[in-house]
């Protein structure tokens, strides 16, 4: 798909079935390529051109049907969905999905069976974190930036904890707690990318059945949505899989 498209962005779902997914896609074709070339890809079919390029722009808005195995698995779990903004660009595929822990584990397992993602990371999402679209709250960002500017993270350190607390006008113990949480959040965000997401034999068997079998649905996959996570799969591949 990288040969055909310079850029492709997932805008939203139209319909999700266990054997295909219909989505709206924003596409910029490489020079000399077009919709016919897109339709030559085995797992993609363009059903409608919703918006053609205007003026000097080269952006198309397309309604496409996908039948990729990982796309189907994502739909079959019933508890995961792709987040708008997932895209294919010059860096590779940036695949963002959200859902319950078990369902995400199965989808990630499927991705690792089909491909070898460069990075896989997962994090819990609260309402505030979703609203802020970041791993740190506004207050944590302010404290982290102030600590950085004043040399707290320099080697050797240029300021003591006590003096930093005085400058920020907060208690030393409060500052220490904030810095600890900030560092933990950042470390989890970075090194969570190297999580193995190991599947048990039972989960792998279920994954194989759901991803590659002919069953329409599975009650075992309908797990309770007790917590919500976001997973970011970054993969250097020519496959685009909402």
C-alpha cells in the first residue's frame, strides 16, 4: 500500500462486520497512482469516492471496504475499535486501538502473529487523560517543565529538591510525590513499548479461531469493559489495517 499511497488516514467507521469493515479514509496517492491501483490490493475495495481533490490538493475522501485478517479480528472482539487519526505515512503505520484489556491483548497477539510491530505500548485512560490527550496532566507538565528548566534533570543537578520546592511554592513532600509520578508515567510510556503481551495457550487458540476461523461470533470474546486502555501499534509495513 505504501507504493500506492503517500498518506492514508482513518476517519471513521461506516459499518463493522466479522468478515469486513467499511470505513471512511482520507488518502493522498503517490504520483501516477489512483483508485484502480488501490483496488488491486487484495484486502481493499473502494466503494465510493466521497470527495475528489480540489485545486492543487491531492486529497481524496474514500469509502472503502477492508477484509484484512487483523481488521476482522478487531471487529470480532466486540470490545475494541480503531481510533480516528490512525494513519499510514512515510514513517510507517500508526495503528491506535482502544478497548478492554483481554480484547486488546488478543488483537495485539494477532498483530504479532501477522507482523512484527516496531513498537507496542498500552496505557490506562481516565477522563482527564483522554481530554488532555497526553500522559501527564497540565499540572504535571508545568512541574516537569519547571524542574527541567531549573536543572533538576541535569547531571550533576543544578538545584536541590528543597530549593525547587521553594521556587514553585509547594511543599517538598508534594513536589517529591509529583516528580515520582511524572517519572513513572514517562518510563511506563517509553518502556511499555517493549511489553511482550504474552498469550496463554488458551488465548492463542481463541485468537486463531477468531482471526482465521469461520465462526461468526464468540461469547467468550464478549468480556466486560471494566477498564479502558489505548494501544499504539507502530509498524513498518505496507499494510493499513483499521
